[in-house]
């Protein structure tokens, strides 16, 4: 398992990443695509946009995230957050 690469990359810029908290009940909306709704478990990483949520498996299946390195493909790179300015010494 040490050699496995578990990184995923967000392709759709309108989606954000979250971690399911115990306070909320969230369902994966893959059902809209014919796959049926299912619960997102506490502590599970998921993607969301407005009131639509997808677990990572369904997000990969729908093309919202990918395990392919999109920053190596021209024009598909999502820019990183700006780095904080380091103080001058």
C-alpha cells in the first residue's frame, strides 16, 4: 500500500471539497444520474456545489474529480491558492 497514489484532483471549479461532520445528514446525489442516493458517512471527504453533494467515488464517475494529473494537461490546471507573502528580514 505504500506505493499506492490516493491523490484526486478537482476538475470542476464550481465544486468545493468538504469533510462530513456529525451534525449534518448528507446524501450523495448520484441518484440524479440513475445510481440511487446513498449516505455520506461521518468523516468522509466529499465534493459539493450549493445543495448538491457527491462522495468521491461518484465524483470520479461523473468527472467532477479525477485521479489523472490535470496540471500536466494544457488548459486544465486549477491555479493554486496564493502563497502568503514572507516577511522581509
